[in-house]
C-alpha cells in the first residue's frame, strides 16, 4: 500500500505543472533518481526530497495567491504555517483565529 500511495503522490507532483502557478518537478535533475527509488520500494530514501517539492510548491503558490487563495496562520514569534485555502477553509481558519486570538493573514 505504501508504494501505491507514493506512486499516486508522484503523479500528483507531476500534475503541479498544470496548475497556477505551474511547477514542473520532472525538470529537476534528481527527479529520475527519486522515481527510481519509489519504483524500487525504497520509500524512506525518497520521502524527504519528495516532501521538499510540496514545501517548494506551497511557497510558490503563496507568493502568487497570498491573501486570496493562501493564508498565513500564526506569527513569527509563536510559529506559523502557510496553507492554500478555498473559500470554506478560509472562513473556518479566520473564525478559528478570531476565537483563539491567532493571527490569520
């Protein structure tokens, strides 16, 4: 099951090239090696690098959509997370932040 989940994850990472903003993960020099590791079932060896693609995309997405389809929850002093949101998630996060006095921007 783990390998199938990782193969799905790879497909979803490749699909980032079709989104706004796009990110073509297959252009990275390490991409063939990472896909080979997943195909060989060496998931632990690929996990951190694959997670880095997600983090990179969230940063690119946030730069493009900050305040419209991406929010910062928290602050530098206490810690924060950057997350893409749809309208429903944005409303829920803003309400949660207001109730708990956590900045949401």
